[in-house]
C-alpha cells in the first residue's frame, strides 16, 4: 500500500527531474557574440543572392525595375504592388534563378 505509493511517487519525481534536466540542456553550446541572430544572418547572406533580389529591404518581396521606378518598396509602394504579390513574385524569381525548370525538362513543381 503505502510503500508502493511512496516508491511510485519517488519514481515520478525522478522522472520529472530527469525530463527537466533534458529539456534544460541546450542542443548546442552558446558562445557569446557568435550564437546571435546577426551572426546567423550574416552567414546566411554571404552569397549575396538574397540581397541581389531583395536589396536592402530584404523583407519587402521582389520588385522589378519598373515597379521600383513607380515607387514600390517605399511607404506608398502598396499602391504599385500588393505586399503579398511582391512575396509571391520573389518566390517566382528565386525559382527562375535556380534553373530548376531548365534542369527538370521544363516541368514545374506541384504547388
């Protein structure tokens, strides 16, 4: 009765502590100054592919030269091209740039 309940309680407490220890252990070592969002972003953008297509305003989507000439990418740019359309255009431009279609016999991936 009481002994088995005590053993079960101790086992549950041990399992809880062990789970906490596992969840509190980082998956990688944190190195101050190195494991930062900025450092990861810099590593991710070394090839400059994204800057080529996105420019300085990386989160705005893709705008053609004609779009930019009309004011896209500015505060009033939504009148030139919808934000969602700009993001979709970015995906299309990256797809074209990748050469996947040419290397896939002209076939497009399923969407």
